[in-house]
C-alpha cells in the first residue's frame, strides 16, 4: 500500500514540480542519500593486530599497509560518517571471541564497550558469538554479571551490555522464535523525504560444525537464502525502501590483492546470493576474513546488489552510499569502497613495516584509546610474561597460502604431539585457519604469553583418539575436497604427505608416510588434534566419534610448554605437506 500511495503522490505532484523552477524544487526533489558503514570479524581486536592490508602496487608487487586497532577504527568510521549526514553502522558478525587477550580475559566485555562507543547500530550473530554458549551471548546483549563461563564476569567494571541490536534471523529456538530479532528498521528524514532502511542479520547454516554443540543446544540454523527471502516482503510491508543483509558467510577473490575488487569471486556464499530476492540492495558479508567489493550483477545479472566485506580485525571499514528515491520507495544507485584503517608501524615476522603516504593515516580517537588502555593495562601481568625463546620468526601464511600451515602450523602440531605423548600420541594435526597471528620474538628470540595468545586465542583442549590409516587419509582429503575452502592440515614431525589438487575430489592425497614408511591403511594410530577439529570443526568430520578419545591440556598450554622446555625452540623448516603435479 505504501508504494502505491507514493506513486499516486508522485503523479499528483508532477505538474506542480514541473512548474516550480528554483532552489526549492531541487532541494525537495531527487534521491535521498544514506551511508552504510560496514565492518565484520572484529574479533575483539582492541589494539592494532600487527597485521597489514596488502594492496597490489600495479608493478607485480604488494604494498603492505599497517592497519587496525579500535581507536583508529573509531576515527576511520567517524571520517566516513562525516561525509554521510544520514548513516547506519553495521557489523556482519564475529565481533567477539577468538579475541586479543585484553578482550578475551574479560569475556569480550571491552569489545562490546568499544562498539558501544563507536556507535554500531546492528550486528549479525556470527559463529564465534556462540563460542561461550547462548546464555553468555544473551548476556552480551542484555548486560549483567551472571556467570556462565569459567571466567568471572564484570571483573573490571559493571557490564551493561550492547547498546546496539544483535540480529539472528536464521537462529531458531525450540519454540520457533529467533534467539534475537530477525530484522531491524531505521528511518531517516521526515515527511515525504523520509526513507527507511530495513536490515536482516543472520549467521551461516554451518554454525553447528564450527562451535561446541553444548553451547547451541536447542537451537537450529535455517537455510540462509530461505530466511532472507522470507524477511524481505515483511520489511517491505513495514515500509522499507532499501534492504541491507548482514550475513556471516563469505567468499574469496583471486589474483593480486585488491580490497576494492571482485576478481574470480568464489565461496560458500555464492549459492546463497544466487537465490536471493532481487529486492535486496546490499549484502555485507564476513567469515572468510577476505576483503572485497562486488557489483554482483557482473557475476549474476539477475541479482543487481552490492556485496562487500571489510576483511578482519578492524583493518578496513566499508563506506557504502545508497541513493533512495523517496517517492517510489527504492534504491536508485549504490556504490561502495573499502577504507584502509592505517594505524601505526610495527615489526612483522619479515621485518619492520612502516606507514605509507599512499593512504590516509588515522589518529586514535581519544575516548576509545583511553577505554582500551584500561583493559590493556589490567591484562599486562598475563600478556608480558616471558614464556621462552624461538630461533626465528614464524610467519602466518596469508592470501593464497592461507590454507596451509607452513612452519608455524608444524610448530603447533609438534607442541600438541609433545603434550600428548603420555596419551600414546604418534601424530598431531593443526588446522591452518585456527592460526590467528604470527610468532614474532624480540631480538633475542623471546616470546611472551601475549604473543602466543595472539596466535592461538581459542583455549581449545587437545584430544587424542585412535584412527586407522584409512581414516587419517580420509580426514586429510576433507581439507582438499570441493566443499568449502581448501585447508592443508599441518602435521607433526615424522609425518609427511603429498597431494595433487588436479586429481578428483576425494582422491587428492598422493602419498603418506610416518617416520619414512608408508602409512598402513588398516593399522590404528593415536592422533592428536585440537578440540575444535575433534568436534568436526572446519568441515573435518573425519575426526569425530573416534574410539579411545582422551582430553589433554589446552592448545595454548601445549604451545607454551613446548617452547619453554628447551633454551631455544627451533621453528621446523622441513616440508611436511607438499603439493605435487
């Protein structure tokens, strides 16, 4: 009914508007501009994460730009809002958990406090929001000091909860209602110049494969496209002129690093997008930690919406401009760009990284910087404690190599094997996507607890179980199959395998050896993985339900023990997982 009324009004006014020539006519006609400020996968990154946004230099190389940090992110968002008198700030999930220690120690209360100060309006629930269970997630929204975890809430100050609204359109409770509201509305302007933006927020259907089942008991995760398509007409009935989807699912591009591009875009989100109602205008995505801006009509002409992602850790923020015709109630143009949150120089595993004049350098917003400093100072007794030395930096693989663990993955696998030898462990595996940061020691090789926590912030216990050689091969194949992104498990010392991506899915492992001998497909072996993999995380169902499973220490305790037990721990350099063909 609203659309018809607007069309009637437009027709009725057409003659009058044509007769009016002057400033009043131009001021009261034309589209209304609304800015959408988008982030995703903040993961409690209170301080600059000591990572770079890589941008192609146009000469076959890459320009790494130091970026991130909550106070710098706040300034970047303020600068974007300054260009949009009417704006909405949104997040596509994983705002909390897998966080920096200063946030994690305090149950991510400071991450919520930062986002309250920044002024987020809506956040879609991501899979990591469920890491501490649904009761703790509800506390994040509603506040209070009820205890649902081993850590004590409100340890530094009272926690009042999120001022923004969580949205969870596809997360359904046993009674059929959603855990949080499915949608939200925000109206800008008044009278006939008023426009309304409708927002749908949801997580990926595969969330049960990514979190501890006890934390989501009684919840189901509905099909993403079906959920969005059911919400669109309801928002339109409520007067939405524009539809923005916040979804914690994503994809990746190929080629040179380009936060503004969409080259060879692929990923689990594409089948979802190809089924969406054409009245969707913008999809703000996440989960893959990849930055892109896509005119999706170039990929599927039937789906003319914008698709964006701002990478990870607050290193980028997406500036989206919608122009909405208030008379007919629809978006007439849309554009987006990713803004690099250039912050402060740091020393990476490859050496010092300076700022670049090619992009703006933001200054920390004082109120957010002061708030963060309070939590950082309180966490120093944990973060600054030396735990041992390593002989060299251990880089985290990035970009096209992000699906392989490399020397750092091998080091972690060795640590978990060493921690479970008393459980009979013979082999250990580490999932590369579970490695969050490089290990960069001081000049004399020293690492702190804060360093290793940045690398492994999950606190998963490791588990040791019995698997046959055939089951081990099948698990390795899962990381290389055509379902989801490729992930080459990093093995412990003595274990090696080769693989050929050109072979058919399910038969890409070429050879496997243990201590130089071919793995016996019928023989049982004791295998250690982190508890996330043991529950089938990252799609590795081959590690679930195995006999003689025993629980060991946490992954971070295993890493600390492995590094500290010798004067200087060598970072393994041998090739244990090799691509052939």
